[in-house]
C-alpha cells in the first residue's frame, strides 16, 4: 500500500485497486473508504506508521458500496471501535442484506471492468462488509473537518455520496469522478445510471473546492473547482 501525505491533515492510502483517505482532527481520525477485503490490518498498520493511533479512528465514511471501497470497513471497525457510515440506499449492501446491483456497462467499459474486477469480489456477490452501519443522507453534516457535508451523488450507485469540507476546501468524490494519467479528470466509470452520474458530476464540480480527492487516481491539489468544472462541461446534462 502506498501512503501519500496530501496535506498535514490528510493522507492518501493507495491499494492495488482503489484508495482511501485518512483525515486528522488533532488526535481524532476519520477514514474515507476502506479498501478491498483484507485491507483493515494494513490500514491500521499504516496509521500507526504515521505516528498516530489506530484506536483514534472514530468513523469510517463509505462513499458507496463497491467492495474495493468498503471491503476493509468491518475490519477497521473491529480493530479500532470506529463507527461505519454509509448512505441509506447503499447501507443494505454494505451489511450484506441484499446483493449489490451490477453496473450498466458501455461497450468500451466491458474489457476494463473484467480486468479490474479480477482482484475484488464481483459487485453482485452478497457479502457482509460491516454488520453495523450508521445511515446518512444528502445534507447531513458529519463531525469532522470543521463539518463534513454529505453530498448525494447518485449514478455510480444509487447511494453514492461525496463529502465536502468547506472550511478546508476539500472534496472527496468517491467514484463519481476519477482521474487518469491518460485523460485527466473525467466522469467515473462503471455506473448504474449514466444520466444521474453526469448530473452528480456537475453538482460536485459546482462546490467550492481547492483540493479534490477521487476514488481512483491522483487528487487535484489546487484550484480543484476550476479543474472539475472544465471537465464537467464536456458532459451535457438536463
């Protein structure tokens, strides 16, 4: 796992598939997403390696139910006592109560999806990622980062969310937006509803953000709003 300090308050944890973010408010820690199944111990070790205490993780906020983001959530909760939070529409999949719907793939996405899915459980599998989940919804404000606003961003999944920290100008987008070396910032792939996904991209891009942290790809560390709006303008929406 690669560990990158983005700012003194926030670190990127990059896994073989996907990534998570650690936010620090003094001694209190928040994890945004939790990697693939089995990532929990490595996350705890990484936190300790930064000179912090894993037991100070208060919450794990999940941007959506896909296993490369929620796989380690229950493990981190068991190791640290943290509360796991997810949007109420995705929480049943995180708890393993129902299988997660598969994405509606564009033709060009099919081979990419097949390749990236090799190391993670298929999205249609029913699996408990965290038995206990505190449900959140659009407009909720969570007690970290000076007030982290839950921003509904459906499309990738029905319950996808972003997290906006206005006090710090930081935006966590989950998989609603991505960044690749080849194409730069773009609409996230493997969506359940393409039209919703585009609308959510525009909603997130409209927020005042200096740094944008994606579910996949390098963050935009400065003037993120301008970068996201320029990219979003390529996608027409109703």
